[in-house]
């Protein structure tokens, strides 16, 4: 994918410290972390275990508050996203779907819209059905329970739920984790199509190189408690750092960066 030329910031993280614990037991996961995400791009966040990838997503979503520094999401402090109505502007796809086990597929998708209480149930169900079909599921899947779904279907239902409020910003935590290669490729194709169709800005945490190369316009590498480098996947792969060399230049990395055969895109 080409680097985005849009210069409108959607997320601005400035000198962020993410601090846990208190007093002598306090420790910082991030220190002076800077990151800007621009409208329309698909930015992937990668890093080793303990580098605070999901913590950063939660900061952007406003579920955590900075110990120091600021996080601005969609032009306002991220903490305000948790106030009534604001969270609708950001969709979140959790790693394992996080569907409500007592609700069927349609009820899961329409949950946030129904909780607002501004639309009659029939309209909520209609909107949920539209999103269900948007993610490649069929009307007959609407009444199924989460326990009856495959891993790929759980991801699609969770994605439909994340999109029910038509948010301009979508956060994805390990979107292809647990999927077999075919299901992973199909889910990446769906995300790519929805990104283009809906004009979404996407921030994604992933450790899967195939997903990263299939979707990312830019990559941000977390290391040493900050964003070490950003750039296109191929640019970042050339950066001299032990984590990057291991992550991108191992066997899986070389395979993911190999040129596509003639005729493939």
C-alpha cells in the first residue's frame, strides 16, 4: 500500500508516559512516547512482549489516562471519549472478539446502538443486519449464539459490532490472531475493502507479518518505552535494531517481504 499523503492528524500522542502502580512500586511502560496517526491510513503497531502495544490502544481509546503527556483522539482529549456519545466515534475490535455470550449475533452487533436508546428496536435490528451483511455474513447467521460460531465468524461479528456506529476511527487488537491462513487472508481482504469503502482510519496491533504487509500503509515499532521508528513496512524492516532484525529478517519476515509472483497484487 502507498504511504498516505493526507496530513490531517486523527490521533496525536505527545510525550506520553503510561505509569502503573504507585510510590516506590510505580513503573512506566511508555516514556516520552510520540506518535501521530493521519486520516485514512492503516497504521500497524508492533513490538516485543511488554512494550505496551495494547496499553497504547487503550490510551487512544481513553480507557487509560496518561501519567504524563497528552493523547488527542479525533481532535479532543482521549479521556473524553468515555463520556456519553463520544465513544461512538471510535470502533474497537478486541483480540478474541469479546462477544456477549448471552446475546445472539444480531443483538451483539446492535448492542451499542440499542444502549443509546434513540432508535426503536426495529431500526436497531435493521442497522445491525446491514452491518452483518457488510462483513460477509448471511441473514441466517443473525440468530446464532456466539458459542455456535467459528473463529472467523466471531471476528466478523465483532467487526460488525465495532462498525455499528459508523466510526471514522477503528482500533484492531491482533485482528487475525487464532485464524487459520485462509481465514486470515479472507479477513485481511475484508478489512482492506472496508477501509477503502468507508474511508476509515485504522490503528492495528499485530504480530503477524502477513497481516502487517497485507494491510499497513505505515508501521510504528515500540521499543525502549517509546516509538522507535515509523515508516512503510519495507522502510522499517531496514532499521538497525535487534528487535526489528529478529522480527522482520527471520524466515517469516523474508517470506512476507518477498516480491509477489507476476500477476498477483
